[in-house]
C-alpha cells in the first residue's frame, strides 16, 4: 500500500494514535506497539517537559514513533499558539496538532479561533494539523491558510458514535482532492468506523479513546489497524455502485438446459 505523505514526510501506517486515557503507561506502550502506528500524539499539557523520567515520554520510543504535540486543553487561539511554541522550544517538534476547544461540555472546536491560530502558526514556521468540524467551509479556510492536513471529526470527541454524517466528510475529501491529506479525527468507536472513513477516501484516521477505553486496548489497537488497512484497500479497489434492483451473480445466458 502506498505511503501517507504529510508536509513532505512519508509514513507507512495510515493509523495515528493518541496517548491519553490508558490505565497505565505500560498498557499504552503495548497498544502503541500493536497498532503499527508511526504518528503518536501527545498533549503538551500532560507532559513534564523539564523532567521526563517516568513520564509519558519515557514510554514512547522517539526513534520508532514520530511525536505530534497537540494543544488539547486550550480554549483560545492565544493559548494554543503559546502551547505550540512551548512544545517547539522544548524540542518536541515544529509540527502541531492544533485543537482550540472552548466548551468542555461539547468538546466541539471553535472554527474562528482554530483558523486564527492556524494562520498565525503557519506564518511562524509550524506544520499545522488542525482538528476541526465537518463543515467544509471551515476546512476550505484551513486549507487556504496553509495547513498540512485537514482533520474533521467523525463525531464528537470520545463519543464512539462513528460517522453519522459521512456525506459531510465526503464533501471535504472531494474538495481537498489530494492537495493535503484528510485525517478523520475523533468519534470513531469500532474498526468498522475506521474502515468506513477510509472507504470514503480519507487518507488516515486518528484514534485514541476507542482504543484506550476498550476492554482490551492491545487487541483493539490491532483491530483498528486492520480496519484502516481494509478500508484503504477497498477504496483503492473501488466498490460496486449501489443499485435499486437485484442483479444475479451468475450469468443469465448459457445455462445448462436453457435451450430446452
């Protein structure tokens, strides 16, 4: 399968994974290993950037995984910009998964503040991967300001509701049309959701809660990897069109006894 390329950097896996909500760091490490993912997101606010001994970062092999700092917990554009600068200054990365979420109740991204922060960070040399809604107008604006990906949610963070509005995601995918990767981020609950996202033409998915809070995160990590791969292969293979009438799978001509 062809590689995923973001901002000139290529990755074999099209599954990105998060590091939050695991019961232990050991469980997190085992799930990351089983997922086959190469891009791993870390919330800057959860990491002790001065003392890394026995912290989250001591369980993530930086030689194996590409660390993607995220601005989870930031409620304004200014907070997100400062957090991205903090991560870069600490040597984590000049890549940032941008999240600006002002409402703890819905965890929906602020579209205006997200675009504002994205534009500022791009101008300052960051590679910006913005978490956004499934509104194609916002996605277009993020594309225009120079983001390296567009990352619409499948559904609200942590809900596991899957992709209740696939047509909205498909509109974004078709609009972007290969200019930058589209990554479905948030809401995925099962491998079938991940497969559907990929079947729609998404370039990758980012999953955290559905793995970390499952009954067996290690097995679920592997299942999600398989779902992503199956969905991508199905997209490349091209599914049959949906029809309103039945069609026999065997030919209707040349049957034995058909001339009797």
